[in-house]
C-alpha cells in the first residue's frame, strides 16, 4: 500500500505498524515525534497502531529556533 | 540576586537563549554555556530521512538546562495544540514557548489565537510561556488563563531595535502576578540591562547573540548585562530629577580658598 511520510510517497506492506515504520526509517530512540493523520501517536502506542492506505505520517525532530 | 521561579522550578540565570541563526551547532553550544543560561528554546522541523547527522539536540541537552520547545510555524490555536503535543512527545517536557505568528512579514503574535491556545494547553497540563504583544490587558488575560509567564515583545523578532514597547512593558511589569520575560527585539546588552532595571523577571535573546561577530563573547556580555540590570533593580534605583539642576555629591566647602 501507499503511505506518505512527510509528504513523500512510500510503498509499504499492508497494515504496517508505526513501530515497524520507525525501525525501517531508523528513527532515533528519542528526540522525534510521530503523527498519523494529524494525530500525535505516543511512542508507547506505536506497536499497536496500524497504518492504513494513504495514511499521512508526519515525523518531526529538533531544529534551531528562538 | 533572587532566584527566578517559574512553575515551581528555580533558575539562577535570568537570561533565556534562542538557538536560531548560529553559524554552527558548536558555536551555539559554546554561547549557551558562556551565557550560563538555564532555559534554551528549540524549534521543530520535519525529519529529513536522508540526513542522519543533523542533530542539534545533543548540543543543548545539559543537566542544568530546561528545554523550551516553541511552536514556531503554527498559524492558529488548533495547530499550536498539535505542535505542543508533538513537542512534549519529542523532547519529554511539558514546558512550551507558545508562539502563534501567522504573518511572516512582521512575525507579530496573534493575540486572539494565543489566548485561546493558552487556555487549552494549560488544561492539558502544559507549562505555557506565551510570546505575546506588549499589551497589558492581554497579559492579564493570559495570566488568568494560567500562563506560567508572559513574554511580551520589545520589538519585532530579529530586529535588534531594543525596547520599543518600553512604556507598555512598564505597565505589564507593574501589574503582573507571573514572571515577565521580555522576548524579541533585544539587540544589545544595554537593552537587556534596561529591561531588567525596569523589573522584568528575565530576557530572552537570540539574534543579538547568534549574529554577533563573536557570539560566545556576546553571550557573556548579555549574561553580565542581565545580572547588572537585575542587581540594580533589587538594589533600588535612585529617582530621576525633573530638571537639569545639579544635586551635589561632594561637599561644596571651598577648602582651597580659605
């Protein structure tokens, strides 16, 4: 199925979970947050959150700013 | 010097630092350490999947430093709440610099949305430090909504113009029941010292340090200015005369002519 990660198209396995996506993207163990379809998904819920086709995933990290 | 207390946490330093515009993460970290700050802002951006090396966070994580994630980039209260949840998850803190400035030209904060977001975020357990207009009525409303501080601007972000809102800052400071942090527009250590002499609880400085010829030395200069201004405030400044008529500080007996 197709999902979008930070607006980029990704082909992934059906019913991929957020923790599996995080592993495949090699996300660091801290300093990031993930939202699916505009809802923040806490890390503790990653392994029970399945992505649906066309899911819009946003992953953020720290940036410099005042 | 009295300690600054925000939401029950004590701070020895009354200088907050922003992390934008530094030439490198290394210089930023040196400036942070030179300033002795205990509160440092951090913004958020979408992760670039191909870039594993861009990690500014490790340069600002020190045991004595409270991270203050900001919501820069959001346009209204709803987006601010979403950004706040992302920040709390990513950085493990419920402290938040709430900033909602939808207009990119002047980056002036939207008062209506800032107040709305403050009300919601406080209920969600965030320690909210809102960047706001130097509007005494708004600052009262933010305080009533549960803001941990108010952070009125001295001048638009990044302008280095100093205390353009001076008279309103005085009113805000006079009536505030929470710490007043002067944020944005402070361009020189003298501006920071003046804000502190007026009774501001702290100053937030970014551009003036980050774009200085020597950011680390400038960070030290701001540290000293904030301390000097605060000490002067606590010591109690003398009154300013109404006229230019002098008031002697030495005895006027003409000892040479007698």
